[in-house]
């Protein structure tokens, strides 16, 4: 894995956004060749979305040939409820950019047949040629999407019952009233994300530091589902200083030492040295 | 970039880079319109999978509903109370002229006039829908003549009147009240309570103004159906801590429970009312605040002396005064 350690949340958002931009531009998407991007919700990726919107507004990045697949959505919450993930994605991302509506895929938490909806989602990902880059976050209990502790590491998109911790953590978005919080969600599985060609996990804040430690310094365990990505060929963890608080000093030093290399990933592919001489 | 043709063939317009008024706040937010209706872009995106056909850059302008002016005496050289040559044409000229100022509905206002004038003018002002050619005419506001002569402001003394015989005197004065929608009267005049009831029963808004009424006289009037105050602070007795007069209606507990809100007009030109007085009124009863222009025929005309109606008006900078005096006469 790559572990990119940056000073703070803003720097993490910027690095992640620049990485996504670089990957899309290098891919050179077109009408026959869409870039497929997996997307999360929550406070962690907000800064990244803001930066991506800035790139679009400056004319540096277009989402015209990008297809997106969101990780999850609550069950039985109206699509236009302010806390639904549809609302989140519209207000924080889609309405500001030039993505086409038919290319933004989200699970429908109000589908008649939820199992069919989940299977359909997997089909859509397959039809789109699989996911090029899946961006995600991590819960304090080490979960990715709604794959709570105990979720199978080869799971696919399915209905999940949310555990008590998650419901309590979400109460703050529902006026502190636990009875209003959805108890089920449709979510991509660990296996679904593992199928992506590349995975980028954002982790910021001291409250996530234990989960990061469990995810990368301990073994692969279904109790900390993000740890599954130790088995993925191309994963980047992007985090801030606070998120590294539970890691070994050795680990942190090693990866910080690789920052020059990590930053090269953001650069435009340089031309061959011989053709540069004509600049003088 | 079309909308979803299976739902509607009409074009979708996206107004970008603008601010919109919603829920009493101004937000930076795009406005989406189809078929003359505001649509929900989120629903369009997720359910219809549609997007804008046309995007319009508003360059940070505010998009707001059109203004409604319930007190406007004329403009662009036209005075509703004294232009008798082409009354419909005059009203139309003002209706068109105010559109560019964002006003899409208004009540042509007639100040205290003689019986003959009302007979000539009122039947000619018709309630009319608005459109490209002019703002909507909601109905006439008859400001007077049943007002206090001490508080007549720029109205002429010889036009002051009373209704000692009740509503029959009203009908006798105005003759045809079919387009009247607002009446300003002074509730301390005898028989006011009966007159107010009659007007309210006919769907006319009764506004208290140009009056020496005390607070309790005002409260009685409200109990009988009055629901508006004409240009608060102007042409009425001032707020006094032992008798707030009509200004006190903003905070009275004696209003009937089924009265929704007591509204009050404010001329917010910085001259008719001190901004602090406006703020006090607003902080006391924000929901009732209604901005009015009380514009005169000279509105839209340059500085100097102009004849409006039966008087000469002098425009000095931003103030319109009765020529030769210090009396303000509308905007």
C-alpha cells in the first residue's frame, strides 16, 4: 500500500483531489471510454469534493465522461430527505459539476425489491467495465461503507442492518432523535470495493487513528473490514498527522520519507528529456 | 443538453451565478425553470435524469419575486388623482414604467379628492392582470377623503370629508367602489366602526392613517376589521410612552384572535422615516412590515419644480416637497 501522510485535513483534501484529477486526465476519458469512480459520503470527503469542484470551475477538469458509483444509501429514507446520501451527493458535488445524470449511480434505498436493487447495482458496475478508482473513508470501528465489524471480506452489494454504534453516531444528523435514524442501509460489499482497480482511503482525525492502526499494522480481520485492503494490489491511504497517532513511529517515518515519490504521482507525465531542449 | 423528452418537451433553463430569495434568506443557489414553473433540480437529476437546455449567467444578481406597491400616487409625469385626459393611458404608463424597477403589481392611489373627481376617475381604473406591457393593477387605494384635517399632510383642506350618515356617505362620495381594494381612513371620525365593517364585508382592506387616533381608538378599529396602517409614523400622532397612538398597534394584545397579522406601510426612503424608527418598528413586528413608495407623479422625472395634480412639487435631490414649504409629499 501507499500511506500518504499530510499535515492536516485541508492538505489531505487537496492531495486526494489532485490525485483523482491526475488519474482522470491521464486516463483521457471519452464517449467510448468512461472513467469509473467510486464515491463515499460523510465529512471526510467533503473537502475533496470542494477541491474537485474548484478544478471543474477553473476549467481544469471535466466530469462529462466520468461515471460514478456511490457506496451506500439509507433504506426507507425519502430520496430528498436532507440526510439522504442522494441529497448529500447532489448538494456537495453533482450540482456543481458537469456530470450527466445518467452517469451518476446511487443505490435506491426505497426500491421495492432491495435484493434485486443490489444485484442490479453490481450489474451496472460490471457493465461500466468495473471501477477504475474507488474513493472511501473509514469508520471509527474500521468499517468501509456500511460493512460493519463482522462483515464478510468477500461480501457484495447487499442490505445491512446498522449496528448500535453507527445509529448513535448518526443521531446527530437527525436532530439528536435516535428514533428518526434509519436502521438499515444498502451498501457495496468489501468484495465489491476490492474489485476496483485502485482504492484510495481517506482518514483524518485522531478519532480514526485506532482504526487506521488496526487496518494497516495488524492483520486482516473481518472485525476491521478496511484491513481487507492489505490484500489489494493498489491501495493508497491518505491521512493527516492526527490519524497517525496510534501508528508506530517507524511506520510513520518510513512513509513520510516517501513523500517525494508520492507527490510525483500528482505530476503531469513529463515529456522525454530530448524534446525539452528546444524550450531555450 | 436536453431534459428528459419522455417527461416534457419544454426547455429547461438554469439561472447560474445568482442569488435567490427563499425562506426569508438570500442564498447563493441556481434557479431552474421549465414551462414557467420553478423546478427541483435534484429531482430532475435523479428521477428524470434531465439537465439544462440553457444556462444563463446572472452575474451575481438576486432573483426575487416581483414587488407589490400598495401606495403609489403616480409617476413618470402622471398623477392618478388629477390626470383626467386619458386615465387608462396614464395608469398604463405607470404600470409599464414601474416594471423596470421590479414592481409587478400595484394599487393606483387616489388622494383626498372631490366627489366629481372620484366619479370621473374610479370607474376608469380597472383591475387588470399584469404582463410584459405593465404591472398588474390590483385595485385602487383611496387614501382619504375621510381623514383627519390636522393630519392631512399634502392633501387639500377643501377635500376633507366625514361620514356622519355612515356608509351611505361613503357611497355618495366615491360613487363606484367596484375597483376599490384599500381605503385609508381616520378611525376617530364618528361612525368609523360601522364604515369599517361595511368595507371589510365587501372585501376592501381598511387602513388607518392620516389620523389623530389614540391607541384605544386604533384597537377598536382593528376589532372591527381594520388590518393595515398607512405609512406608519407619517401623518399620525407620534409614539408616546403613555399613549403610543396608532404606532402602538404593532404590539397590542387587544387584537382579535382571528386577525392574522396587522400590516403597516413604511416609506423607506431615509427621509420619511428615520432608519432607527424603521428598525424599531421592524424589531417589534417584522411580519407586518410592508414597504411602499407613496410615489408621486414626479417619480422618474429629474430635479426641479413640477406640477402634480393640483399642486406644485419641488424635487430637491431625493426629497419631494410641496413647493415653497417643508411638507414632504411622497417619494
